């Protein structure tokens, strides 16, 4: 029976791998430690978690059918028996529609950012790592989108494609791809010339291996934190598109569309009319503060 004795190089590689794992675990332990010391970030995360659970379990929590209305119950005030948050202009329960509307609002607010994160990261890392003409082509194309304000660009694309959830998601995705490309290209450019990347390149590793093993692990964190900060902006833009009639179509419950339909009741039942806007505001500010907390926790210098 023969045994294989590891060479000195193999032993050194094993030690380096173990040290890398310990260092990675120590880094994320430090991130979690800094997050626990930030009560504002924890509070925002808890609020978002509660809202997420509420919209996921909307069929169990909602007291009424979100589409069933009655003209004799229209515009009931907050605190009405069986209608704790009142009713809308068609007599539909506001609490039920807020719960179901959160599903569409969250879906339209998060999906474009997730798609833009994937596409923008791929293009940004490619531009930052390849450089040269590839960088020039991708970044100059990205600069074209920066010639238009994000709100006007989203409205223009949605108007050209037509109203609908799919078209709204596509329009918002196109709006958020350019800023993520710029961030991904910036951080990749800063990583590609570091010592460990040069060592991997000198050892004969392929470009794909270098990007997959050495580059992505160092750039995904900052890109992800930046993408998280875009969710709040995306939810506001998505609600704005629905408010303008370019997003969700009636009678679907969605916070932006509810604002549009309730605006005529602002002088009759103002507190009922502002409830969808309050949900949009709370969700957006919580996502914004959560992204700020994540960025500070992931900053090793902080």
C-alpha cells in the first residue's frame, strides 16, 4: 500500500487556501458585527421583512376580495367596522388592495433592478477587464443613455412600448443598466491591475478563470450594494408609470395605480387617499437606508 506525500508547493497552496477561507469568514463576521451595531439598518430590515411577509401571505391576511366593490360603501373613512383602512372610490377594501398591491409594487420595483444587476455586471466587468476597444464600445454606448434623465427615459420607453407590467419592467431595466455598468466597470478597472490578478495571469490562468475566481469576488459586493440602493428609485419610478397610466392597468391593485384612482377623493377622504403613497414612501426610504447601512458595514475602513 503506497501513500502520496504532498509536495512543498501543494502544502503551501493548502495553507493559503485555508488562510483565504478564514479571512473571508472573518470579513463577513465583521460585516454582521457592524450591522448589529446599526439599529437604524436593523429597524429598516425588520420593516421590510414584515412588509414582505404581509404581501406574501396576503390571501390569509386580507379581509375581503381586492376586486369586489359596492357603490353604497364607497369612500368609507378609516376605522369603519370591517374596513379598518376605509374603502376606495368603488367601495373596495383599502387594506386588502394595499396587501395585494404590494405584490405588484415590489415585483415591478425589484425585478428590473435584478435584471439590470445581472446584465450590467456582465457588461461592466467585461468592459473593465478587457479595456481597449471593448471598453470604448460599451462605455460610449452607456453614455448615450446618460443624455436623458431617468424619469423621462422610463416614460419615453414605456410610452413607445405601451402600457403593461412587462413593458414597464423592460423600460425600467433599460434605465438601470447604464449606472450599474458604470459602477461595475469602475470597480473592475481598480481590481484588474492588483498583485493577485497579475500573479494569476503570470501563472497561466485564462482570462475567464481570472474573472470568475479573482475579479468577481472583489467586485460583486460593491455592485450589489449599489444595486440595492436603486430599488427605492425603481419603486418610485414604477409607481409613477402606473400613476401616469403607463404601468399596471385597472383593476389590478398596485400602489401607484391606487394613487391615480384615489386622487379624485383627496378632498373627500384625504387620509384614505394618501395610504398608497405612504406605503411607497416607507418602502423606498427603508430600502435606501438599508443600502446605506450595508455599504457602511461592508467598508473595511469603517
